[in-house]
């Protein structure tokens, strides 16, 4: 990686962290509907995969991968417009959260049902293969998706069809409040993917941004050059609870204390310092990101709210039959 690429990796990670901190503050002011899900502790994985993708590749991010949206060209203003439910946001005010993509820039919207994005990703990769296009489809998945049939069906077909799909596993040890070991017998997802579907899978420290970037780039380029589906299992941490309403009190105190030493942002900054990037340059980068976030928020706040008359636009419903007896 060049010095510029490493700085870009850090910029994307800082952008996700500062954006999410700002969204959390808005949520606590009652300005965000629903809840807020952050990727604190997982930014390196989202940024690394996003940066390793090419401009024509597509990605299906989950709810903790905003850095990947930003890497693919989604703007901070667009993201804020979605969170604030604005009429000109990506979902035109239908969603005030992270269920959004910008398909024109290769980012598919999140489907909430765990595992659903695996067949979607395999389908996109199948289209690329059939058309002979040198493009890759990538998705992320957590431990939760491993208990859903769609994941297994999708991985199986990815292997059978040898499509250019990349699966990036966010192994953060928890699905909501359930530790991975209470959800599955073998928590080594890379081993299961290789053993179960003969898909090459590399395990990497997901708090080490440079190692994660190297693994993602290698997997993406292998898939692009006809090597079939690939997986990267990133061992990472979910520093916050599942969402803003969850204080993660079920995570043992020792584990939470250990998170402090593995903050991916601090680790990459330390590494860049060893490379000769001075505190002044790092400070200026943080400041630039802060300005981008604040400016994006100001612009999004100036956007109009949706017109209630358009509430049913794009909604399909079958005519309701009156039940002949109370259910
Ligand atoms: C099929 C399905 N079951 C349950 C849920 C509710 N749910 C949303 S997120 C989540 C936990 C996800 O855990 P994991 O996949 O490990 O991702 P993480 O939150 O750790 O990033 C659950 C159970 C859902 N969205 N879809
Ligand atoms: Mg998890």
C-alpha cells in the first residue's frame, strides 16, 4: 500500500466513526427515529473491503459498514439525509436508518433479514460471470447469518457455480446478546466455509486495518481473475452494544476492558506514526473529516421532509379480503 492509500484507509475509518458519533448525538436528541447501530471497533473491515473494491464492483453492506458506503462514493450528506428521513434522501424518507444503498454507485440497500444478502450477492456475481464482465460482488455477514438457511444455500451455489463473490465475515463474538459459542458448535467460520463449501477463506485480525486490506484485496482479485468465490473472516470487536438502546452489560467486563487495546483507529494511527506520519498531519486529517461530517449534516438538515401525500408511493398491497371470522 502506498502512503496515500494508508491515509485514505484511515480517513474512511474516521469518517465512519465521526459520522456515527454524530448520529448517536442526534438520536439522543430525539432526532432519529428507531435506533442507531454503530460499527465501532469494526471500521477497519468496512473501510478495507470498500477501498479494495473496484469502481464497477458491487457491495451489499450490513448495518455496521458505513465506511464501505463512503468508499464507494456515497456522500456524508446522502447518508445524513437517510438518517434524518428527508424527501431527497436515498430512501425518500421511508427509512430513517441504515437500510439504504445507492445502486448507481454499486451499493445495494441492506435487507434486514439476516443471511438474505448472501443469495443476492451470489446472484449479482452470477450475472457478472454470465456476461463475462470482470466485476466482483461482495457482502458482509455476521455470526447471526450463519444460523439462517439462506446463507448456506447461497454459499453452496457460489461454490457450485464458481462465481466472483467475496464474503467478508465480521466475527465480533456476539449476535445481539448471544455469544457465538452459544449459537454454534464451531465458531471458526473460515474453517466451516472451507470445509463445507471448498471456498478459500482467510482468517485475519480485523482490528489490523492493513492486514485486513491485504486479505480483502487478495480475495477480490482472485475472484476477479476467475478463482471463484472467496471469504475473509475478520476477527473483530463490537465495542458498543447491538444498538444505541443496548448497554452491552452482558459482555464480560474483562472483555470490554481488552477492547481498549484493540481499537482499530488507534492501531492504524500508531502504525502511520511509525511510518513517519506526524501528529500534525493526523490532527489535520481528523479536523478535515470533522468538517465534512458537520457540513454534510448542515446540508441534509436543509432538505425538506417528505410530503405525507406520497406515503403510499412505491407501496404494493394486495386487496384485503374481509376475514369471515375473527382470527
Ligand atoms: C432472520 C433474522 N432473524 C433475526 C433478526 C434480528 N436480528 C437483527 S441483528 C441480529 C444479530 C446479528 O448478529 P450478527 O450477525 O453477529 O451481527 P452483529 O450484530 O454482531 O454485527 C438479530 C438476531 C433478523 N434481522 N433476521
Ligand atoms: Mg456478530
